[in-house]
C-alpha cells in the first residue's frame, strides 16, 4: 500500500461522493481508479459495460443466495453463502 498525492479539489470530490454512495473515501478512490483504468484499456465500453466487467470480475468471490426454512418458524429465509 502506498500514498498517492491528489489535489484538494479531487479529495473534496471523493469526500462528497463517498458519503453519497456510502463508501469510504479510499473505497471511492479505488472504484474510480478501477473504472478509469478499464476505460483507458477499453475505450469502446460504456460506463455500464465497465461496471458489468467489474461485477463479473468479482465472480470468484461471488455471493450465492438460497432460500431455506427458518429453524424457529419454518418460514422461508434467504441465506447468503460466500462462494470461495
């Protein structure tokens, strides 16, 4: 992990956006870095296509959902299992 120097204006944009999107400032910066890198490497992709690529790349760490019966009530409950 390293330190990256950015302008005050960019830091303020990160602060505002991270709050609006419920991300930490570092998580927002990392998201923008990923999107920007993919945009430069794939100039014909739309923002939506880039987001789809990011989501697909998380496939190895995907979450799988299954509906099971609650042990207490027998009612259906959704359980999320992390796929390794």
